[in-house]
C-alpha cells in the first residue's frame, strides 16, 4: 500500500528546465522518506492537446489519472474538487508533473486508522503562507 501521494505540477520554461527538474526528482531515490513514484513532462498546446514525455520514453504509469491517451486532458478528482491538467497548465504552457509518495507518513496513517481516526481535511501551504509561517516561527524563537 502506498503512503500519502502528493501531486506537484511545476511550470517550466522549456525542455531543458524540465530535464533539470526531472533529474532532481530521480535523485530522490527509492528508499528515502519521500520518493518519486512517477514524473513526466507535459505541454498543453493552444488547442488543448496534451503532449507527454516520460523519462524513459514510455507513457508514465500515472497517465490514466490525467488522460486516457497522451492527446487528451481529463478531470482529476481530488478529495473536494475536480480539476483538469489543462486548467493548471495554461495553453502553450510547459510543466513537469510529479507524484511524490510521503513514505514517512505510512506509520502515522496506520496509527490513525488503528485508533479509528479519520482525516477531516488536508491542505498544503502555498509559498506566501510558508513565508508567513517562517516569520511566525522566527518571532517565537526570540
């Protein structure tokens, strides 16, 4: 069973930038606390067509979460919302999609389930909120 999986969609300027990001993801390694389950480069063309380039040249295993075929964009269903890859990556945009498994959280999840707990909400802080949190934490340390 997989641990919690985070989906990151990172906008990049060009294929060279995408290769750099994909290389960093590959460096995470398979046995660390966070591992890259899958990653691929994508372009959403002006007409909405999706072009996928995987690291090994094959279709990424996670592609069915995003599209039945590389040339179509389908909804991605999350806990509270549905979104399209074509809504996140603008037409003419270039991005890297990464699925990161947070293996460190497996035991925590198992403990919650064993205790009969249930997840009520999940959120990730954006850059502005992380900056605010850093400020709050630095004030506390004074």
